[in-house]
């Protein structure tokens, strides 16, 4: 059990998102509208 803590962690390669993921997040953020009314917060998506 003690050996687990002394192993060197494997270096992860640099992760890059796909173009489709970036496009999805940008279109989602453009369509998202947040409205605050008093203590209430309304989130609506315009798609």
C-alpha cells in the first residue's frame, strides 16, 4: 500500500479541445440570456 504514494505521476500530454467543442460552447454562450429580477435569476436559451 505504501508503494502507491511513492510512484511518480505519469505526465499527461497537453489536451486540446476539438473545433466542434469550441463551436458548441461559443454558440451556447451566445444563445444564453441571464435575467435577474430581485433575488431570482432566470436563465433562458434562445435556440
